[in-house]
């Protein structure tokens, strides 16, 4: 078994689990306790933060994960300083954009948000260094404490009279404290002979790629934010929220795989593709059953989590859940570790084009559901492009980069065992909660079975490659 890879992935996933739970529970709490218009106003901050903070770091985490261990300490310090300066400039810009789009925001609130965005971006910069230096265990404990305080702050503010300024002020102090602790634990990079890497050229391309990726991911929400009142935006947001655990697992997998691939590519230029193929098989056994589980129980989940006033979110959730299919693989890593930054940007542009072209016609036909469909179309187009380019770089056939037959079989079996079984139980008159429990059990059995098979099939080969 590939213990070092699995342990690093598990630790990094665990480091993100509690913050994700804190955000999820906060959303559930606010959905039940706040009026949709107030909750929608609160969500605009997190949409701006989701877009602004990740654009502000301009691909720096990607460049560190891909090349960090191949850079000297002096080069590392220089590019880190440049990243911090860039973030310090861009953070107030995004805060100012909020004020431009909605003049009701007070200047004091926008100034506070600029500091908050900067602190959040700074954490992403420091986190990438910690991951590149195998500091997942420290991140695990740090983020667990952060998550507890994050939810606690929201709970206290809600109980003492909801005030958005006080909430963001407290979260800003918490974010700054987390950065200070992480900085104090930063490990020095051992001095190495710096490779001849055009680091700033790749950084520019990675930044463009990440920015396009973020825009395509959030474009539908930005459109709804611009055309809808806060209450309608809250309905759309709750219906299209990304399944948190899938996202955090795949982000952890991508981070660790990028680090491992970057180490092994010198010895074998096909190593990234081989590792990608095996990791994708492993993830498909977990994600495909999960897709059918969530789709089958979509109504119960949305109404229970967010209350009956968000019933209109059920259709949106049923569409957006299929985006999980594209989370079985850390697609960008195939090109990222090969320094194919221009191809990454092209793929991100393709994603945005295929999101934008059908967006308006689909919106006219299906309303907000059309926006969710456009995101699904864009993700499909980008995934195909990256797989084609990745297979060429590895000198493999497109049919070899993934085991298409096995993936298709797993998807259909998952649909039959979980989706069809759930539908039959509902058709026979079972209540929604028993159906959920039965399908959860079937999902667990199916996922564990395939995980066992994949570890047996791929474990020895991957262990040899990673440890070799």
C-alpha cells in the first residue's frame, strides 16, 4: 500500500475537514435563524472572498507546490515577498469593488474587509509552503483550533444580536492570529542548487490559469449576485454550494500529488500520468457512489439542512451535484508538474468560453437552473482538453490516460445499486429518512469494496514508484 502518500493526503484532508464543517454548520445555522435577505447579504462577503483572495495570491500556491522543493531559500524568500506585496495591492481592490457594486456598504466595513481579504490570502501563501515541506500535521492542529473558534464566533454574534461588522472584525482577528502562528512554525528550506526554471513566467501563467478557474467556478454566482435580490441569491447559493468534503479531499489529493509528481518526474517523465491514472481510479470508487447518493436524496438534504424556505434550491442542487464527477482526478496536475502553464491557461479559457456561450440562452430557457447547467458544460470541455494534452505530454494514447471502461462500469453500477434502489424505495412508499439511511449504507459498502480492490491493484506499483 502507498502509506506515505495516503497518510499525507489524509492529514491534509483532516486539516481542512474541521474548517469546512465550521463553514457548513454556520451556513445551516444562519439559513434557519436569519431572514434570507440578511443571509444573502452575508453570503456576498464570502463570494467576494472566494474570488478575491484566490485571485490575489495569483497562482503562488500552485507555483510552490510544483517547484518549491527545487528552489533555494533565497529565491523562495524573494518570490514570497513579491506574492505578499501583490496580495496587499489586490485585496483593497476587491473590497472596493464591493462598494462600487453596492453603495450601501460603509467605508469602515470595506476597509475592514480589505484587511480580512489580505489575511485570508496570506494564509494561502503560507499554507502552500507548509504543504511543500510536509507540514500537514501542524496544519491539521492549527486548522482544527481555527474551526472551533470560527464557529464559536458566529454563534456568539448570533446570540448577542447579529451585527455584520462585529462578526467580520472578530473573524479578521482570528485570521491574523492563525497567520502569526503559522509564520512562527515556518521551516527553513534546505539550500539547494536552484534549477534553471523560468519561475516568473510560470507564475504569470499559473496566476492566469487560477484566475480563470476561479471565475468559471464562481461566474454563475457572480451573475446571480448582480441581477438578483439578496434573498434570491441565498436560494441559488444554497442550491449550488459545492459538496464540501469532495472539494477538500480533492484539493488535498491535488496538493500531495503535485508535490509527489514534481519529485518523481525527473526519473520518469510518464510518472505523473501513471500516478494520475491510479489516483483517479481510487477516487472514482469513492465519488461515483457519492454522486448518486446525493442526487437520490437531494430534496431531503436541501430542506433539512437549509429549511423549507429553500425548497427552490432542490432543482439547482440536483444539477450541480453532477460536477462531482469531474472531481475524481486532479486534472491540472498533469500539466502543472510538466511546466505546461500556457496549456493550463488555454484550458481555463476554454472552460470560461463554454460557460459563457450557453449561459444566456440557458438562462432564458430554464432560469437560474440554466446558469448551473452552463457551469457543468464548461467543466466538461476543460476536462477533455486537459486529458488530451496530458496524454500527449506523457506519450500515451487518450484511451490510456484513464481506464475508461472501468470508470464507466463503476458509474453505472453506482447508479443501479444506489440511484435505482433509492428510487424504488421511494416508489414503494418508504419515508425519505429510511431511504437516506439505506442508500448511505449501500454507498459505504460499495466504496469500501472498490477501495480494497484498487489498493490491491495499484498499491505495489505506486509504492515502488513513489519510494523508488
